[in-house]
């Protein structure tokens, strides 16, 4: 796997006032094959919206805890913008971003998404409206999404999928991650994780049965060593280098936009 690095991808439309809407999006990436489709979808969405500028913070191969800390810090710096937290294994529709930025909520909103590993609806996308600050001082390595600022849970469909056409490594990593959360979470949340694990098995029985011994060994090692779960089931897809992602970003943007790609904190 490539070393960790951080990219800021941005694009500005010509002819729009500086006072027009801006959106900042944070994405965590550790080799998920869905990343290219997500980046393309974001450019398509940007092209259709009355938004003057899009900025994407791409955190690559950082530890889960470190990545979330950097992400929340950056999103707070961008507090004047519309903001969205995504994962690299997510997919969006071309109307998704428009629906998010038209939310009337003044608090952070957590939206449901379609999880393709369990074929069920789970909560997983955070939308942060302008001027809302994220309180993240109490996040933990196992639960980096447990932030303390006011939020609402929405049942509104926003067209986001999680792990569309997942790889074997993604399925095993998903089960390992939820198993670790089941062990560490407060009692009131355990039933929810048990249900997700059961759905994972019913949707992917052969993969989980064949790899049960590897999964169990990884669970024990990960729990005892307190290491990150993604180290045990690394994706076999291409892990993009900085220049690959920058070229990808520019290739999806036409001449009507001014694009920029900057690598920071390499």
C-alpha cells in the first residue's frame, strides 16, 4: 500500500460570483475501488449546480482516528461552506448534492444510505450546514463518528450507496469492523451490530464461511493488538498515487472550470 498523504482537489466555475455557494467534501480513502466513480459523480454534480466552487479533502491511508481528526479540523475551517463527509466506497446520484445543500437544517444531519454488503439501510453520511461547528474532542479510535455537536437523524432518501459491488476484502473488512464495534460499544447498541452481522452473513454466506478462520484470527489479533482493521483485509485494487488522482480529477473536468490539485502533509 502507498504511504499516507493528503490531497486537496478543487474546481471553480468561470463567470459565477465569489458570493455564490461553495461546498467542501471530506473523503477517506484506503484503496476502495469505488473512488473513481465517486470523483466522477462529484464533478457531474458540480457541473449541474449553482455552486461556484468545490473543494475535496482526500485523506489517503491515514489511520482511521488520525484521518477523522484531520477531516473534522478541515471541515471546521471551511465552516462558511456547505460540507459533506463521505467515504471512498460510496456512490452518489447526480441529484444527491443538490438535495443536501437545500436542507433547511441548521444542525448536522445524518442521512441513511443503502449498504450493498447487507442490502439494508444504514446511517452513514454526514451533512454539515454553514456555520455549524463540529465538536470532535471525544472521538475514539473505534468510534471516530461519535461527535458531540447537535445533530438530527433524517429518513430522507438522498441516493447514496455504500460498497456497490463490494470486493471480498471489503466484505471481510466490513464484518471485522462491525465485530470490533460490537465488542466495544455500549450495551444499548449491541443489538444493532448483531443485526448487521447477521445480514452480512445472509447476503454473503459463501465468502464468510470459506474465510471464517481468517476472519476469526484477524478479529483476535486486531482486538489484542489494538491495530486498525483495514490492515488485515487490504483491497487488491490499484492504490492511486498523488499524481494519478490529480490526473483523474483534471480528466473529469472540462475547460469551463478552473481546477487545482494540491498535495499537502505528504
